[in-house]
C-alpha cells in the first residue's frame, strides 16, 4: 500500500517536472497532453483570487481551448521570441480523494528575450488537481496564481 | 489657430489658506516645432523627450481635463478608500460617512509622505503613518499628534491652525459608474467635456449596475501616447491582430464607423456583425449562442448574446487622455493607462459585468475575457507593438510619423474604419491643450 502511494506520488512529481521542462524546452505542442480532455487551465492573480473575481488572465475549459491557444501563438499572434525557465518549489498534498490529488507548489519563471535580456517574469503558486486513475498522472485542473497584478509586455506561452 | 491659454492648476478648493504654487517650470524645448502637415504628422520627439513629458504632467494631467480615477463600485461603502493616479500624481478616492465621494492627492500636508499605502481599504479616517497626522475622509486635517507638545514642552507654534492644512482636493464628478477627477478649477462640466454623442454611448454600455469580474495590469514599454494612438487606430486592427482571420471566424465583414467627439478628443469605433437576422430570436430568448462558424477547437470561447438592439456588437470608446471602454461581443471592460515615465506605461484592465447578468451571461463574459488583456488571443500584440515604435523612433526625434489613411483631417467616418481619423483627433486635442 505504502509502495503504491509512493509510486503514485512519484508520478505526480514526474508530471509537474515534465510539464515545466516541455515548456522550457520549447516543446509547446506537448502542453495540452498533460491535461485531461475536460481539464481546466487558468492563469489568474493573487488579487483576483482574494476578491473572488472569476476572470483572470487566461481561462481554458477543455483541451480544445488549450489547442486553440497553442495554434494562435504559432500562427496568429505576434510577439518577440523568448524562452521561459521554470524553477519550482516542493510539492504539498492539500487533499486526496481516491485518484484525485489536490497539490500545491510554488514557482518562479524567468523570461529570456532574444535580445539576451533575462528577467524574473512571474512568481506564484500552482494549485493543481492531478488525476492518477489508470496508472497515469494528468491535470484535471491547473490554476496558476501569479503574485503580481502586472504582466510585463504580454503573456503568450502558458506558465 | 492659436490654442486657448490654459490655466495651470494653481487654484484648488481649500487650498487658498495654504497657497500651493504649482510651479510652471515645465516648458517645451526651445527648438520644438510641430512639423508641417498638421495632425497628419507627429514628431517622434513627443514620445521620448523628458521635457515634453514634464509639460504634459502640468498641461494635461494637472490641467483642465477630466480623468478617470476609479469605478464607483470600488468606493461603494462609507469609509471605502481606493488609491489611483492622475498622471504621476498619487490620488486617494474616498466615500465619506454621508455618502459623498472625494478625491485628493495622496500626500500628507506635513512632509509629503503617502498617506494611503494600500490599493483598497476601509477606514473611518486617514492617518499618515509618519507622524500620525489624521484627516477626515474628505481630506480635512482633524488632528496633529503632539500639537501642544508633551508636558508643556515642544509642540506646534501657537498660531498653528489645522484648518489651514489639508490633503489637496480634486474636483470630482460621478458618471456611468465611474469617478472622474480634475485638478483644475477651469475644467468644464464633465458632460460638456465629453459631448453629447460620447456621453450617450457611455450610457449605453456603462450606465448599469457594474460588477467587477477581474482585474490585472500590463507594463508596456512605450510612451503613454503611443497606446492612446493605438487604441484609436482602426486601421491596424485586422492587419496586426489576425486571430479572427486565422481561425476563420465568420461574420468578419462588419459594417462600422468612427465617431469623433465635437472637439475630436474622444472617439467611438463601432462595428456590427453583418448578418444580424436574429431579431425575433433574441426577443424570444435574450441569450443565445452567436454560432460563429470557425476552425476553433473550443468554440465556446465566442459564445455570445445580443445585449442591445442597435446591431452594434463591437465597440471601443476613448475619453481623452487615458480612458478606454470596450464592449467587444459581451466583453465589457474599462482600460486606463498611467504614464510611468517617458518610455513606460501601466495599462490597467478592469473586466466588468452587470449586477443583473444571469449566471450564463456572466460565464460568457468571463470566457470572452480570453480575447483581450495581457494574454488576449485577439489583441495581445498591442503589448509589444507600441514598444516597437518607441524603439524605432527614439534615436530620431526630428523625424515624424505619417498619418494620412482616410485623409488628413480629423472627422467622423461612419462608412469605413480604414482610417486614422481618430488618431488625428487625439493629436488635434493634444496640440490644443499643449499649445503645440
């Protein structure tokens, strides 16, 4: 039993690591594969969360909307090329209900522009619900809560 | 035409006892001349010259102009406090115990420290943390710590009169759920400042019980006027922002137009979905999906309803200098932008609904929030495009922009949006008030 829980816990860790490394390595096409079909992905701010405001910066309900985000950034949106580097903190299990794990971890994302300018782009926390049924770990929900109210320039790649 | 002489903001109500000399030190660079070509040319110098920036603070932000400060719902209850900005100047907006809304400069009458340090608060009075000078919610000085000294020693001089000191007030008007302030006694009444047509359209969109759905801001690395131009620029919309065309969202062939205010300072850009045959349908059921045929994998993004019976489905409206109201599909938002230096601007997004929205309507507004804002699918390019101009023009202050799409004058055009008329309208107002 304990071994099984440890194995599941490691799968969740692996999901969170793979997610960041895929984005940091420019494998943006892999992004939606970390989510369940009907998953929710939201980027919001600490201020919106504290006030109970439902509208953040990005909201995708279902992988279709996530696919549209990726298609848009690859074919429609104009922006200066840049890369992310995610630094994440330890993971806390907030709640577990059978195959659903509510977990929380902190992040810092550095952004490096094609000009060489590297800055701290965002800090905050991930509030995740990870589904581990069928021996696979994937996000049923990922809420990205940014500490700041402000985005520098624009946000186009998922955090 | 000679611009009218503008009164500098040296007289404020309540300021007479302690005269405030708003030094008129800012002057335009001696060699600055607006180029030939009127409002169809814009000298790049205005985007990068610190002396012009300083002059704008005096002539525009402390001048005879109404400025958006916050939403009325942000100071709904007695004791509510909201901080804001009027150009570089930090502002406090309050509602007092009698329900009156006040605005004042966030600067203690003692040493000039910020009095309010939070973006939002609720307090019975305002106290500066430095030396505990305490002000009523209307900004009047109530008490000074140790005014009579301690054990008879120290204290203020005998002729110290608290009534002669206060937080410097602004004039305030409330309209369409928004709080406007002005520093100058010379500013005309707000409705006259806006003009009839601008006011009427604001009422259409904003004169409802407003509810905040979400807020964030965006730092854009450009002079504030480049965003003021950008948001008036209907020419770029379908050229730079290709989300709709890329995803083959139907009904893109919209009729629309540009309306300039009487003085040309403010504008409305509107469009109508071309085939609006749903009149009966939306009378029967106020809410229905717009059924955009598209290549979207998540078409619920564009689920919408027709909220008005004038056929206008998209609108952007500006009020000079730094206020924007959008109602694109059902996505209602106030944008206002605050200069943070000659080459930096903070753009605030306040997404709104009406208190009367059904849960389904609110959900549609929330989903459509994906279209605009810092990560807006349709318009995120505006976060960087103005910095391209800033970087392109910084080294060439003597060169000028060429703005002749749709003619050389600033006039309304209700048959086409392939025009830069509203951009010229902005420069018309800017030149008038700056004396350029």
